[in-house]
C-alpha cells in the first residue's frame, strides 16, 4: 500500500510522537519557535519549487510541524488544570452524571463553574457526600453550591504501577471534596450530554420494568445502554478471563455493529443519493451515541465510523485505513491525552489491523457454504482484533486471555442479538405479547453467553501473565505483528528487511 494513499498514517504517527514527547516538556515557547521556523522554510521551499508537494523536503517539514504541534498540544493540556489555593472556598458546581454509590457515601463527577466567585472552568471535581444532603436521583446538569476545602487527588496505592493521580488529571480532575453539610441545589442547566444521560436513564427504567430476570437485566443494560452498575463481580471476572469483557462496555464493537447494519440496510433501499445515505448513516450513529450518554469511548467510535462511512457511502475511492487514521488525528488534536488511554489504543489497534488485512485474509483462505463462510468471517475478525490488541493488553493489564478468539466466536453474534433485541424491547415495551417473546429471547441469549463464558473461564491456563513490557517495546511489538500479518498475506509485495529491522529493534530497545 503506497504511503500517498494513506497520508494520515504518517500524520498520526508524527502527532502522537509529539504528544508523548510533549508530556516530558514544560515550556511551549520552543515548540512555537520551531513551528514558525519550519513554516518559513516550507513557504520558501514552495515558492522556489512548484513540485515541492512531491519532494522529500516538503514531507519532512510537514511532519516536523505536526510533531511540534503535538508537543504544543500536550504541554498546553498538561498545564490546563488550574491551581486552587488551600483553604475553605465556596464552590458552584455542575453535576456531569447521576450520583454513583461509593463506600458509605455518594460520589459525583462535577465541573467547576466558580471558586470563591471567580470563574474556574478548566477543572473538574470529585464530590463525596451522602443521601442526607443530595438525593441519589439528582439529575445531570444540576447546579449545586457548597463550602468546603479541596484536597488534591493522590495515588491510593503507591505499591502498584497504576498512577491514579495522572489518570484523573488527564480527565480534568485535580481535586476532590468531602462535603456533608452546607450543600444545596440552586438550579438546573443540563446540556446535550446531560440530556443524553437522562434519556439513557429513562430507557433503562423501561427495560427494568419489562425484563424481570436480574442477571439478564444487568447484561442487557450494559450491552445496549452502557449501564454497568448492575453487573456483579462474578460476571465481570468470568467475562474477563474468557476475553469478552469488551462487550460490556459500549464502544467500537457496538458502534461498529450499528454501523454495519445501517450500511447494509441502506444498500437494499432505493436511495441512490450518496449524500442522503451518508446523512442517514451519520444521524443514526450519533443518535446511538446520544442515547448511550455520549461517553468518551462511544464518541470516539462514532467519530471513527463516521469517517469510514463517509468514504464508503459517497462512493469515493478512500482507503479505510486512511479514514481510521484521519479520525484518530482529529481526536488527538481535540484531546491529546487520549493517546495514553487504554481504550483508545485498544480500539484503534484492533481496527487498524482489521481494516488493513480483513479482505486479504478472506481472499487467502476461503470456505464453501454459507455457514462456514459466516463463521470464518467472524473468526477472522476476532483473530485480527486479538493480534492487534495483544501488545497493549499485555502492557496495560499484564495478562493475555488466550481463548478470546474462541469466546468471541459466540460472544459477538450473541451480543448483536442482545443489542437489537434490547432496543426493540425498550421501544415496544407497552405492546402486548411482543415484550414477552423478546424477554424470553434475551434471557436465553444472556444465559447461553454467561454459561459459555463460565466454562471457558474455568479452564486452566486461560490467562497468560505478561509483566515487564515497556511502552517502547509495546509499540514496536504492535508494528511487528502488523508487518508479520502483511508478510503472511502477501509475501511478494512485502520487504523482509522491514520485518528483520523491526525484530532487531524489539530486542535492542529496552
């Protein structure tokens, strides 16, 4: 595949490298100076050489500019959180979600409107209180006033490798507050995201009133609406060990299923206008994102599939990989800290490997018969997704579920049935007979999924421990697996020296 066909791959690599390097820098002035100097050189080069767009110099300067732009974005994001002077202050906050039960208290994610009468809109705040002062049903977007002393967030457990403080800082949380008096609700000003969360709560209540089985309600609400509060630890552990815990978090898989169904339905309609089909596709994808509360994972996946569908439905000769990388570029420009998020890296690594190799893999190995062909399509997607995510799963979690390919073979079809049956049940909850039929289908699918996951999780050596993998080696291992797959699928067009070079780098770099 020629680089000029997927230019956003290079742009993304330059931007991501700049963001990572910027996380170790403190001043943005050097980045601005470098961008200005490079821009001047680029303008001079363009004015002297009209064919500069195909020249090596133009490409190097452009990628260097993107690199320093990434450095600047990372430094600005790192310095974005405001400092609050120690001591008691009057806070005016907006709630970002419904209160979540915590140990002997309620926890609320809030955005700061003002501190002591002064605007402070860059920070978010963790608020701990209890139901004596705020009701558990407090709506998102509520405005509350309180007086308390902010406490800077620190690591709960310094003995592990998880940096909780940095994790929360990247999400905009620098302080937390424990307040059990002098707190009051003064107004309600919900935004678009808050309305989405309220709609999700309304749909969950309709599902709860119709679906009587508690276990089925927990799984269906998690898969369809991303509402995971009802999942118990036993179900989570079984799904984790079997390698299908990802179906419980509304993300790329769910948006991808929605997107595939939408595109398939639009193909059989008589709508010929590519623009109209595109608008319908985007509207339905973002409606689903709105219904599930516009969480970061859903929003990211919606952006990614919006780019993919745009190129496909308007019949433009766009490479899917370039569309995926373009969506990643946009997301990193808007929020540079996403490069450090496990969900971002896992979803994009899986999709990159899938869109790069799926068609070639199907052409390489074929089966006769519709059933075997369908099974092979699901299995090939699962294989490619696992190959793409193995390095990052090992890096972030220190273990690799080895049977996730087998478990996804039944988990993805069942999750698809649960997803659509759950939404149909929510929409038709007031009709006679239909909710009872859907209830039986959902209970059967959930029990089958849970029983199969429990069987796989009970086998020995299901999970392999993989500790001590550095960030640099993780990135190199990902590229090594990607090149290995391409080398297997098309040996004639791939240079074995690239494979050898990456392998040597893996053993040289610590």
